[in-house]
């Protein structure tokens, strides 16, 4: 545990300025209070301290009390109740019986306020009107200074123009916005801030407009070269405005396409003063026709923007940007001016052309396309690819020119193999031969990239040949390399073996593509001896399966697109005998093999059969769709009361085996072949333990696998032997409460 040992108080700001007389706003500061705790320990060196904020529980007292207008807990306010400043105000915080050391705060109070204007008289501007079509008068910058001090404090003079609320006592004569006063009508208007006031004369005397001076203010993220800044007026009030709002960072040279600047314009009046203009007050900024391919202007966010256009030429002109001030009511031109701007863009140094990663067309160094008529879609090959063109400019990096109007694609070698669109899409032409096409990329009309070019080679490849062979069906490990030329009767059944066509096509680039199951392979037979039958596989692909119908020989034509290859397949009434069998059923337990399930559960067994010719059925029970297991095999169970097996090889669990496993037997019966010989029968048995699982609400005693009441799950218990008996309860969604032994 930890006990409180002290109180810590501090203020983030120890100087507080009372600006209420200037803007009517209260200034707050808060004393933060934390309680310090020390953990209780037996060894002093092991003690630790910590602190927690308790500001919501603390109470503060300020001395002298008049230093703050209000004091709510430990939040101190200076405002209408504060009448003087103090060099030392001690704020003492306490929580319960704990008191913190006083926090010293200085309170500054305005002792004097003055208000000044850059111009004392505001004249009417010649020919200019407001949006309401009233005469437009000059504006002037207002400056508020205040002297802050107090008991024990020095006097400090501060410009508080941005903190002050300046109001006009005569808004029909002078309007005030922020720290700017604008004439409204002729007369004497009073503007006030706190206890200070100022009289401004608004005169109907007309002051002429001399010119309009536009300035460029560059984006801070836009690169620019070091050049001579544009000339700016020297009027002190204007200097103040520009330095405060625009930082006077205008440069005269833009060096990157897409870079730009905000255009700020001022009207110079005959009395030497300046008036800031905006589109709302009648400002228009435009580029003369001879430069409109280099720089464009547009209105954005209440200002004009000048932007260097893509493909711009280098330009240096003293009047590239033109500004006009027109009367918003009559649209009459009041004044105009121009600004110089140098567009100094670098010449291209190199160009590259590559294939877009989005359209990969080959793994080699050269892109390879395939004609549509060659089945490109079904071969997994592209008929077209997207070119990507980039031009390097010093200082600008790589610029994408793929779809630039100045980019020209020309097939200079292999004409007729490919076509290239204006957007850089290269496509293989139908009916063309095979070979390589060379594409040159140039920029003849671009003012700064006409001297660079790039080149790329694209191949067009197509089908050259098709090869095929028949392999065993259904497939088994290693069967894809086994060629089938004759289909025979399967053992003693009347069913012929089947085969599947495996085909590949060769392309002119030397590659091979397997087309066995893409759905576009076709086959035809010269007679009815063999029938090609499409079969959809579990992977939703299509295979061509050869079905023997009668003894004889058929010539098969196998084709893909325009390619065809022929071969012979024979059907024979001779029989292919079973030479071996192997149970491959996956039971619930492999050692000992156990069928463990609730009573009545049925599942398929699995049997591998190998024939005399080396072909095999991996799953003779469920994996040979054209030959039911009952036509080839006879199944039996050594204990059908516990585990029964159907004629199709499906096993049903009836009861548990308590003394021995159940023998599952599969027999391939013998028969006489056509030559009077004999095909021997085959028999195979598997020993499987039957072990019931408890149904919902039932209890099972004994081992889960093997024999239920056996120490090793395989040896029956002897007379007098004690055996540990596991017990399992199937509660389903219920809950176990109690157990009673009888």
C-alpha cells in the first residue's frame, strides 16, 4: 500500500495577460495539483514514490485576492473583475490536511491602449464600385498597441492588433473587418477598441488608379530556380500586408511541369496607396494566346492559379501573366498590369519502354503474344500487352508518357505481326505469321523530348503441332506415363477398360502446353469401336475418355484449334486378369484397425486392385464410375451380427466386438476365358474391430478402439483377470450432475 506524504502544485503558464479590455474575452489558467505517495516498506532503500492527479479535489486561494476576477477550485480567470496587474500572485492549493507550496504567477494588465491607422483619410476610387454597385472607397490597416504592466512589473508595449476586437461606431461611414477599415460613405467615422478610439475621414474626393501589379506566390512544395523576385511596391502598409500574408517568397522561374503559383494582385492608386484585389472585386488574370500552351490560369479557392502545362515549352517573358481590374457593375476596365514569368523546364535525357506488370506476357526477356485463333485464351497466354513509356527529365524524375499526345508508336520491323494503339496497347494480328516485331517510341512534337526515343521487341508465337496419347482411366499414381493402345475386358466382367486422352500443343517459341482438360480438345473416331466421351472431373475440368464399344480398331483424330493428329486404338475381347488386391480403407483407428461409431453407421470401404497388364484401380469400390463393385467383387463379413458389408462394399456397424475382430472379405471370382483357359479368383480379408460409440444419453464402457475389455485392446481378458474399464458418457447438450454405482 502507499500513503500520501505531500502535495505538488504547478502551473503550465506562469504569465497571464488580461485581454478582456481589448476583446471582451476572459483568460483562464489552471494550477495542476498532484498528491505524492510513498509505499510502506521495511527497508528505506526499497521505498518507492508515486503521484496521482487530484485537481478535481483541490481548493486554491490567491493572494492578493483581487489579482483574479474569479477562482473556481484551481482554475483562475482574469477578466472583468481584474483591475490591476501584479508581479507576484501566490496561489496555494490544498487537499484535506495537505497543503502545497505556493505557485507564483504574474498577472499583466493593460495600462494604456492606442489605436492608429496607416491612412487617416479614405478616398473614393475612380470608376470602382462594390458588388452592390455602391462607390468603392479605400481601405487602411489598423494597428492596436497596448502597454501591459502592474504592481512590481515593468511596462511592456505589445502589438495586439490580432487579439483586439475593433468596432466601428459609425458603420454607415466606416466598416471594420478584423484590423482593416474600409470607407462606406463620406463623413467622419469613429472606430473603437477598448478605451481607445480613432476618427477616420471618408472623402468623396476621387483618387485615380495608376496600375495593377500581380504577384506570384509559389507553392511551398513546388521546386523553383533561383531568380530575380518580381518587383513589389514599397509602401509601408503594403509591405506589412505582404510580409504577413504572403511572405514575399515569389520567384520568377518555374522548372517543373505541373508546378504553379497563386496570383495575388494589388491596385496602385494615385496617392501611392495600394488596394488588394480579388476575383470578387473584379480581378481577372489570364495568359496571352502566344503562351497558352505553356501556362494556364484558373480560379481555385477564391484566387487565380497559374500552372505550367504538360509538354510546355521554355518561355521567358515580362508579360506572361496579364491582370485586369474591371468594375463589377459596369464591367468597365479600371486598370491593368502584367507580371513576368520564366518557365525553364529541362530537356529529356532518356526514354524507356517496358511491358506493364499487369499484362505479363512470358517469362523470358522478350514478351510473347499469341493470336486469338490459336486458342490463346485457353492456353493461358496473352493476345495483347500494355506498354509503359517513361521519359526522364533532370530534376523531375521519370514522367509517364504512355498516353501523352506527343508519344508516337511505330512498328519498324515485323510489320503485320502486331498493332499498337495510341494508348500503347500492343496486340497480335490475326492471320499473321510468327516472329519478332520491333516497336520504336518517339516524341517528335514534344518541345523537350524530341531528341530521345526507346525501343522494345515483342514476339508473336502460335501453334505448330499437337501430340497425344491414351493413358489409363481412372488415373492412378504414375499412370500419366503409361500409353494405352488396346482396351480389354476387365477380368470376368463384360466391361472394357477405358482410357483418357492426354494432349499437348507445341508453340513456335518451343514451349509445350497441356490441353488435356481445358474443354477445347476434341476427338472423333473412324468407327463405333471406340467412342470419345467428355467427362467432367471433380475439378470442374473436362477430359476426353475413350469408351470401348466392340472389338476392333478405330482411327482417332484428336485436335485443338486448327491442329489435328491421328492415332489407332484397338478394342479386344481378351480379358485382363486381377493379379492382386489390397484393402486401403481408412478406419477410425489404424492400430488396431477399428470401426468406431454409433450403431447403424454406414461407410464405404476402399480396395486397390492391380491387373495383369500393370494397370490398377486405386479405389475399386467408389472410384470406378463405369464398373460397379458388385459386378467384379463379392463381399462378406465374418460376423455380420456385429459388422455387415453390402454387395457394393459398404460396411454397417451393428454391435461391438468383445472377443475378436471381424473379418471383412473381398473375392474376385474366377471364370473361363475365350481360349478355354481359367482366370483364377482372388480373395483378400482384413481384420477390423467393431466398437460402438455412445449415442446421446448413452454410456459406453471399455476401450474406444480395439476390444473394449482388454488391457492391450487386442487380447481377450482371461478368467479372473482384472481390467481397468474406461467409461464415456454422451451428454449431448445436457449437463452432468451425479453418478451412482450399483
